[in-house]
């Protein structure tokens, strides 16, 4: 992963963005020697958001199982009957 100073980003934003688009590699932006932000292309960001949404759904499902908040198929059909008709 490429690392850039925030001052370099300020001075060379166009070049850094061009490199980002051509390589697809995220850029770690640092301030005062410490990580401050990641710069990623739009497609990568949207893919990560989509993946995070799927993982959150899986997590909610696992939590429901652990908390015994599940239904049998027939119970679910009964509860969904008004929407399925």
C-alpha cells in the first residue's frame, strides 16, 4: 500500500488520484507521522460498503439464533401470510 503525507496530497492531489485510478491500490494518508485516512477509488469503496452490509446481515442472523429469536418455516409462513396473499 502506498503512503503519502497530507501535505503531499494537498500539493499533488491530481497525480495521487491518477496513480490511484491506474493502480487501484489504496493510499494511506498520514498527518504528523500518524495514519489519518485512506484514499480509495469509488468502485472499491462501494464494494466494501456492499460487503459490509452483507456481513452485518449475517451477524444479525447469528445473533437472532443465539438469542433464540427464530421461527420454523410454518411459523414464518403464518406471520408473513398477510404480505404473501
